[in-house]
């Protein structure tokens, strides 16, 4: 993550009983009591079914998405099941987050009907037309987050992790990032690498000891694994300092004589994490390269290091981690620089994913152009956040962290537009920080300044022990909870006015429509399979519909 100085623009079901003859006179009052209880119970049940507020701590207030099938997170959405053989008009499950206080609230189901109208705000869904496959949504592990998590008691911490990773009672984050050694939020100690012994090309002193500590990344990730399954990708700000020409002089290029050692460094990291039960699924060798702030390596150099050093060493060591190209600082820079290496068809075959950051805020056209140019390579928006005093359109400078729910609309539209432009994955930067937007690591020579407060998905007040789920959390959860890995984006068009929307087809056949209303209360018509349902979207809200 760049510092603020690097950019200005942050059932009830009645049982059937046998026909027994019960003497009416002897059972008058018990029967009357039963009737009263049943009527009252059904009334209360109906009320709650219409307005169930999302609660991470209550299993009876979930969408019913289950992780019971370990082979696939998205194949068992039990509570949302609807058998098309039973009726011609499916019931649509509706979940809403809004300024009125709804937070992933389960609303009364709405049925499609055999009707087509010409309402002003129409959304037309065609599942026969598919686009990119979705690989997940999530955020990033950093030591700062683990420090904050450790400030809570075990019950609070478990509840929080459930809210983030559990697919039934939480957001079901499925695509996560972890730094490879130190970054700006490695707050459990000073700057570090996994081998700070100069010249040790044999990596005899390689160690992940820091990551095994109580505030370490291994501990953090393993705790999260107790609550959900996710894909894990990593990237590196810097190799060990001794591999660079001269960090103090700002000569942050890697010396070519250390390329072999760097490949071994990556391999040992992946093996060490695997021995701890953590699989590194993707390696993006360098974070924001060719940008001057971190390791200054051109994409041509990354191509050379990947092709001649990393890939041969990984093959020799039977390492199955997939290789990404490197984290472009923003979408437009990715479009500008990535083609220079990906236009090589042979090299393109070994790159699993294009990863770009979101610090140009709204250059979704660059994602679209990259997707058009390389349709067979998934694109991830793999990092973005607010930083202190950053000029974030449309807000301008603002203090972080941000508590108001309305802020989620900005992030929801970013997620939506990245996905509609062709992105397959979306990862925010810090998942958890404290009330000050930290703690952060100061290391000026590594590009990490003294004032680096940032905005997380979840805020923990380390003094009061209060946990705050931001607007970003809820908008992100409206995607991550319902659009599961392996889903495909499907065609959704219309004349929606201020409604921003995208539709998806999960691998179990469930359709998902996410709608962001950027204006006042709006009635919309959703048309699918020659059927229609009409729904009124709350002002400035996000709604997920599943059928």
C-alpha cells in the first residue's frame, strides 16, 4: 500500500396427526390455548421473516449459505434452494442494507409473475449470456489487524472472524491477500525480511519466526481458517535489503546476481507457510514495481526473473503456486505497462492473473481494455483503500477511519464497476485497524511515512473494545456472501436510472442480482425468463436478490 505522500487522488410447520377422537368437553381449554399460541406464533414469525436483521452471532438470521461441502464453497446455498419443478414462479430472497438501519436484513420474499411491463427502471437478465468467472472478494491480512484482534477477548475475536469469513453468519470472504514479509502495516516490530543476513544466497538463515509470533501473519491466517475457506495471494514490497543496489541512496533495483537467491527465497516462504497448514495459492512477485516507491523493477525485469529463475526453481521443487505478474499501482498504469510483456504469447501462458490496484479510483475503462485484450487471463483489483488526508473523489480530504454507513456507497460502486468492466476478483487493503487507522510501521527508507492512518473494513477501538462494521463491510458483503467463487457474471441490461447493478450465476444454478441505488427510493422491474418482479429499492441502499 502506498503512503499518503505518494498520491493525492484514497417452520413453523403444523404436523399431520392421526384422526383421533378427542372428547371435546375434556379438552376445550387446552385446545383453545393451542390455537391462541399457534396464531400468535405465526404472526410473530411472519413479522420477523419480513425484516430479519443480519447478525453475525445468530445462526437463525443468516442467508443459509453453508460450507458443509468442503469441495466447493458455492455449491450449497441450502436456505435459498427453490425447486423449479414445484412452481413456475420462483420466490426471490431479498437482503438489504440501507441508511434506515438495515444491515444485510432479510426481507419478505418476492415472487416472479408471468407479466412484462414497460416500467421506467427496468433490469433485464439473460443467464444464457455469460462473461467472466468470479474468483472471490475479500481484504488483506496485516500484523496491524492481528494486534487489534488480540485486544479483544476470545469471544469477541471469534465473533469478528465469523462475521468476516463464515458463509452462513458472516460475509464469507473468499479471496485474501497477505504480505510477503514487511509492509507499511507490519506493526509488530521493526522492518524485517525472512533473511536479513547479507550475502546469504544459500538462504541458510531463512526464517519466518516473526510470522509465528502472537501478532504474526501465520497466527492471523490460521485463526481466520477456522471460520472459512479462502484463496490466498501474496506480494512483496521489498526483498531483503542486501539484494538491492543501495536502499539508502534510493537505488532500489535488485542486483541480477541475486535473482537465483530471490527465487529460492520465494520457494522457502511458500514451503514454510505450507508446513504451517497455509497454502499460498498465488504469488505476485513485486508490489507496485516500476513506480519508484518500492522495489524499482521494470515489467521486463519481472518477466526475466519469472521466466528464467522463479518458474524453473518452482518446477524443480514441485511448487504449485500460480504466478501473477506484479501489482500495478493502478488500473491505467497496468494498461500502459503490462502489454509490453503479456503480448509475448509464450510468456502469457505462464501468467495466471493480472493484478492491478485501484488508486486511480475510477479508471474502469482500463480494466475493460485489459479484459478485452487478454480475455483468457483473469484480472483482479487487488488493493485499494483510503489513506489519511488523501483527496478521494467525490469526498475530497477526509479523516480516517470513516464510521458513517453512507461511505459504503462509494466502495460499492467501485466494486460493481470493476466487476462489470471484467474483473474476476476484488481485494481491499487492511481488513482490520484501530480507532486511529493504525497501528502502522514507520520506515521512511522503505516508503512508509510517520503519518499513514488508513481506513479498514472493520474498526476495533482498542481502548473501549468496541467493534464497528463500516459501510464498506456491508457493501462488500453484499457481493462476497452471495456471489461465490466459480460464479459467472451474466448479462443484465436495461434503463435503470440511478440503479447500478450486476447479475451472476452461481455454480449451483442460483441467480444473484446486486443492486446499488444511488438516489432516492426507486421502484424497479426485474425481468427474467419471460417473468417479472417489481421491487422498491430503498434510497442510497444496496440490495442482493437470490433465486
